[in-house]
C-alpha cells in the first residue's frame, strides 16, 4: 500500500511484479494481500496489458490501523483478551495489553500519506 501511495499522483496502474521487485516482497504473498485489499474496496484494479493496481482514493484517506487489521491484524504479541486462557495468571499480560493498545492508537492516527 505504501508503494501505491508513493505513486498515487502518477495516476497509473502498477503491476504486482513492479511492487514485488521494488519492495522485496514475495509475489505470491503480495498477490494474497492485494486480493484481500481489493475485496475491501481499497484498490482500483485493471486486468490485461498495462494492468495492475492503484489506490481508489488519496493516501490521506487510508488509516494504517485499518489496513493492518484487514490484512494481518497487529500487535506486539499473540495475546488476545478473548482467546487467552491464562491472562489472569500471566504476569506480563497487562504490560503487553497496554503496549498493544498504544500501538493501535498510534496506527489508527496515521495514514498512508504520513510516511511519504
């Protein structure tokens, strides 16, 4: 998404190959990410010659937190209040919970254009 954001003003479709090579991301992994982002209406997709991907909207309209939640979720640990059976007896759980909450706040207040 950051690569697409960097090239947003060019108003062109960018191939997965170009993104993969320039960002050093596995083509197959990138393909899965783009399918997910396209389903969530983040991307404009063009198939065929000169096809590829571009952002549907200005980079300032995409919160980093939203993107991360859509793609992978995020946090410093695998700790999850709803899934963890040991949270009440875990001495580090409150620390990681607070850190994760702060990370979420930061990412929810940053947009793609923040890092251009």
